[in-house]
C-alpha cells in the first residue's frame, strides 16, 4: 500500500489477522501452491459420484483455491467458501465464471452444482464487477 508517497507494508499484518481468525490457511497465501479449502464434504463418508471438485482462480490469477462440494450444493456456498481468498479488498462485487463455455454463475442462483453443469469437476474464475 502506498500512502503519501511512502510504501506501507501491510501483508504481514493482514496475514496475522487472518491467522487469528483461523478461517483460512495463511501459509499458502503468498505461494503458487493451490489452497485446498476444508469444506463440509468428507470424501470418506460420501460416494465419489456425489462430489464436485472445483478449482477457483482468484481475480489476479495468483491463487488457485480447490473446493470439494456436493452435487446438491448451491453456487452460493461456493461463493461463501472462496470469499476469504479474494484478493481485492475494496468491496468490489465479484462473480464466478467458466472460460468454456463462457458463462457467469450468480450467487443467487438456486440450481444445484450438477444442474449448473459443474459436476464432476470444473474450473472457475473470479471476476470483479
């Protein structure tokens, strides 16, 4: 961050705040390694055909977040899981998209991930609006 022409380091302070909440894995925030988010899905307890694996690339392309969801989950739950990993901090609204087919998925959509065509796996991109 730059304030009055001076560079102010905020990354360490933000990482410390995130670490205190325990909500996200801060160890991978500055690496190219994918971030695997602990979701409500336990692969040992659910049939493999019921699991959707999503790879979500953040808006800058620096982070890849991997989620395991159920085919019956809604896209709003995906938004909830990835919001802590969004890199823009200015309150910009976001949307999740696929490159192919080029399609946007609204947070308010009531269809399941399977009905949206995201099962068994998909790659999504975060785009600021």
